[in-house]
């Protein structure tokens, strides 16, 4: 019995044409890749190191002449000039949380007296402000005062001056260090020599804010360079 001969399969003409076309396309792609320059690693990645350096180390001409003080960095400075009496200049340093630090401005008449401040008394008649104690987060026992309420008496040699609240609000504390160290008013009235801390209500603050001066206007009016 005669066995059938195996048929040998040969690639069709269409398969041959496809293979030739694919080979030609690959050759063209290889030539294109050779001619197109690839960016270096430094060009491909953003230069985060330079961006960080420029942020942390700004150019010298962008920096202020003098760095801001802790007060300038954390508080907005306001001033009440000639408050109720000529020469009674006081400052109000307002924190972002609403707290107001009250004190004598550098141009307050008491600080210009010969010998400076010699005594501070928080007993202003009806009550002694230094004996007021506020407790808890709700500031229990805090007394509410008007802007013209007296905070303390500031004594110089042969004279005394009444320092005022300047803002309407709750008296949270007074700086009782001044009782034993009144000289703090002569050396650092804008820092350790502050008088008191008051928390005004937002609505009350907006009412008094427009009557106050910012630091630049204060310096101009008082001729401070």
C-alpha cells in the first residue's frame, strides 16, 4: 500500500511581504534612535536641590537690612498716641490668637523723665490688679474693662502717670514682676517690661483698631528713624 507523501508547507507570498515590511520598519526606527540625542540624567530630572537651596538661602539683596525681632515676627504692632493725655503713648501688640499685650511705648512721657521709672503700683484705688487671678481655659474671674480703665500707676522721681488698658476686653494678667523690678520699664518696656495681657472680643477689637497707628506711622509721627 502506497503511503501518501507529506506535503511541505511553504510561506505564502503575503507572509513574506509582511516580514520584509516589519524588518524595514525596525531598521528605520534604529536609525532614528541613533540620530535623536537623549537628554542626560541631570536634564531629565528637575533640579530640586537648587530649588531647595534658593528657598532656604535666599539671595542677599532679598533679605531685610535687619532681621525681624520676635515681637515683629509673632505680633502685629499698634500704638495709641496721646491716650487721654499728651505724651501718654502706649503700644498694643496683637497676637494672631487675639491676645493683646499692653505696655508703654518708647516715647511715653514717663520714660523720658530724669531717672526714669522708679516704681509701679497696680493698686489703682478700688482694686489691686495684681491680686486678680484668672483660672482655667475659660479664664474664670477675668475682669472686663473699658479702654480708658486704669491698669497701674507708673512713678518717676516726684511724679506719677496712669497707664490705661487701651482696648476694651478681659484682663487676663498683669506683669507683677514690675512691682519688684520697675527698672524693666526703663530697659525693656517693649518686652519683659510689658504691663498686661488683655483679650478683647473680635467686635470690640474692630472698633478700636481704626483709631490705632501701625508701627511705620508711629515712627513717622514721633520722628523715629
